[in-house]
C-alpha cells in the first residue's frame, strides 16, 4: 500500500534537529548571543522596536518562556495552544469513533447495542475520518511535502470511500463499512485513509519514541493487508483489530500528557520557511550559516 513509501522518508522527519532550550523572563531583559536581522524580526514574531538580542524579545515584567530554536527564539502563543488542542481532539475523535465501530465485531448478532452500532457504522466512519482529517491539517511536520502527502492520502481515501459507497455498496443496499468487510477488494478505495493514519502514528512514534505508536505503524497495515489478501482468518483479524483499538486509545489519551510545545516542534523552523527568500538569506548570514 501507499503507506509503505513513508519508510523511505523516515529520516527526513528528524530534520532539522529540534534542539530547543528555554529561559524564563521574569525580570529585566538579559543579553543573549543570537541576534535576528531587523527585516526578519517582525516575521519571526518579534516586536519591531525590540533589541536584537534574544533576551530582549520579551517585555520587561512579563513571565514568558522563550525557546531557542535553530533559527532564533520563539514562544508559545494562544493560537498555537488552540491548534495543538484541536490536533489532539481530532485524534481522540478518530479513536473513539473507530473503537465504537469495532465494538460491533465483538458483540453477538442479536445484541441490541450491536444492532444500533451496525446501523450507524457509516456515520461512525465519517466522524472518525473527519477527526483524522482535522489532525492532518494541523499536524506539524518540518518537511512540507510529507505533510501534503499524508493529506493527499486522506483526501484520496475520502473520495474513494464516497465512490465505493455509491458505485458498489448502495446498489446492493449495503453500507460502506459492511461492504468493505464482506468484499476485501474495496480496501483499495478506503485504504488511503488508514494509510494516512499509519503515516501519522509513524511520525509520532519516530519523533517522540512512543511504543504504542511504533506498534500501530505495523498493526494497521498488517491487518488491512491481511484482510485484502485473504491470508488471515477471522480470529487473527479480530485479535489484531482489538490490539489496534486498544493501542489507538492509549495513543490518543497520552497525547494530552505531553507539553503543548512538543506538538509545535521548533517553531522557528516553520517561521523561517515562511520568510521571503531574501530574508531567509539575510537571517542565515546573520546566524553565520551558508544560504541554502
């Protein structure tokens, strides 16, 4: 599946290395060694009238943590907090939705709760895919093409899901999820959504060393490929599905235990990439680096 190509990009997710340090500004500004060109300070979120030194980026008397990034200092703003909370909320939404949908596979056919869930599987899938899409919009990845690739996978899966529903499932008076379960070949249509999810957990596992994310990187494509190829029996698929759902819940819940800044990464990198080329060169020269 398309997600296997992500392995070749693994090392890129670590570049540039985020080696941030922090300092607390609680008294008169202090002098720091790194300076920012006047033309770039405004683009990097530094007041125009401030000193060129990092310590003077914060106003006197404030209590703000300044993180030292690769391309200069940065702070966590209210907008950053909102984005991170939405990113994590999208993951929680996806986890709850997929776990709820998977529950029906473990309940007896005549169980009333199972019947209710089965009748709403497509809606549950839509909500879960929507939560994942929100997280993919807000995810912070230094290498923009990788982020766009994950988003494109998700969009392809959404289009494929819609096409499979109207062209394949509806004529048989079946729901999309039900059709995919009964006709494994339909995974070619919806699979990109889960390929994008695999890419997301792969990134999380690589960046933060999360065991559950690392395991999910293999469980998700393993189960889907096993279903698509027909080499797995129902018992094995149910076991892997249970592991997937359990780890997904752990993964989504643990995101809220991380500091906000972790999901932001080195903000100075994103700010640098947003600068015009001339200002990039000026900043690199100021930092004593060779222009890219």
